C-alpha cells in the first residue's frame, strides 16, 4: 500500500449506541479493522453509556488496541445528535488534515458530495454502496422517485471511489447511472474470532442438520425455513439461532408446534456473537430463505456462513444467483417456496460426490475476507487510484 495516501479516516456514519443494526455493527467492525491497518479513525457517535467501547469490544471480540477515536454525544435526542454530527463533519472537512471520508448512507453521502463540489479541499471521498435506494424503491414499491435517482447519481459522480459489496449491484448501478468514478467490488467481511469453521469431514447422504441464524423478521424467511423442514424427510432436522425480536421468537416456536416439528427443530434463542460458532457445531448446512426478489445487496449472513465453512442453500435473490456462479458452496433454489428449498436441500444431500465437492469448497473458505483484509483491500484500491 502506498504510504502517501492519507493516514486519517473520518467515518461519515451516524451511530447511536448500543445498537443491533447490521449496518452499524459492520461499520464498527470496519472502523477497528482500519485501525488494525495502521490508520487513524474518527467517528461521532451518540451514547450515554460510559463503558460502551468496552462493551462493544467484549461483545464483538474486538481488540482494545485497535479502538477508533470516538467523539461522544451524550444525548438520546436525535435532533441534537444530528447537529453535532454535522458540525463534526464540517470541522474535519474544513479544518482537519487531509483525510479519507467514508460514507455508506445517502444523507451523509450527499453532504460529502456537496462539500467535494463546492470546496477546494483535497480529501478523498469513498462511497460504500451496499444497495441502491432508488432501485430498491422502483423494484419493491414500483415507485420511480426521480428526486432520489438524481441524488444518488449526484453522489456517485462526485465520489473518488465507489466500493460495491457485490458484482450484481455494481452491474445494475452502472446500467442505470453510468458513473465515471473509479470503483471496486469488495464483499462484506467476518470476524475470525467469532466465525470459525464448524464443518465435519463426513459426507453422509440422506440426512442433515440445517440451520438458520440471524434476526427473525418476516422478510428473512424464517417461517419458510420451518415449512421447508416439513417438506423434508424426518432424517433432516433444523436449528434456529436468533431471538430478535423476542415476540417473533415466541410466534415461531408456536408455529413449529402447529407444524408438528417437535424434536426435529431446536430454537437456541439469542446467543452472544462470540458463541455463534459453538451454537452451530454439528450443523451440515446453512439456509438463507430470504423472501424478497428485489434485494440488491450481498447479505452479511452469506459471508458469515462462508466463514463457518458450511454449504449454503438459498432462495434466488438476484445478488445470490450472481454470486453462485463463482461461489461453489452456494446452492440456489429454483424459487422461494418451501418445496423448492426442500428439493434443493434434498438433492444436495442425496448426491455423495456433489456433497463432498461442495463441502470441500466450503472448507477452503474462499471468496470471503476478514474485516481486516477487507479494510486492507479498500486501502489498496485507494492507493492505486
């Protein structure tokens, strides 16, 4: 990596802590990862907990020596926090040293794009694109929001580097916006202290333990996971790891009783991040049963599952269909129905040669980065461009 690039990073990301939000947890992991790569990282967060940094380090297995420099706003008032956050960004932009400013949300991205256009500061503006707000609205709600489209294009045209999380997202954004900005594809990462390989060497056919892990919101498809088990022979069983929201956990447990799954399905509830690997010990494959065909992102659960060294069976989200062309341990069902998922699972665990080949590829853990290697890759792109 070129030593001439700025050594300071400013994260243009609002974070009210503590939080279980996936995008905030990803940002925190990346902040620590950039420090591990010899960068200074600054961020403005809202928290009234004096020990919040220690709790983050404990809960997510992050090292104290790589902690970023946080400016704390000790209020729960979102308006006050937004004002202080705005001042924080302006102060660093106009009075701070030359830095790399990283944004991933449209609001902060638009602000940095405007600052880039109106000022003569030579900061580097990196826009991490995890999805497209305009395309998501167009696909899921059939709303052609011209204002959002113009705003998104404004950001993309003024960034110095666009970091896409997957090739599918990159391709469709290029088709719509044709930005001239330098770009790269760097998938989400994982923490090796949390996600360790759990796959056994056995290639037993005709039975399997399949797992869902993550939040329990309806669009994640946990209900479909339960119904998929009903479509499988009794030699197949399941595990659900997750307990948020708690009301949904109770609903799913009741639904499992109605479906007569009995001993074939275990609910482990919410487990600490550091216990995910041990909770999934003995599992043969992970199921990603998302129920939306309009998601353009590469779900973090895919990469965490790859880090576990497990085969993955998924519904045909466009991004996952694209990734399955190169990730040989990712098997995509024909459609989003329980019958299709069950057929996909049963087909994999009925063909010993295919199963062994899929497990062998999963064991290599290719196509996946740790957060630290992901940060390093982004820094190398910045250096090269």
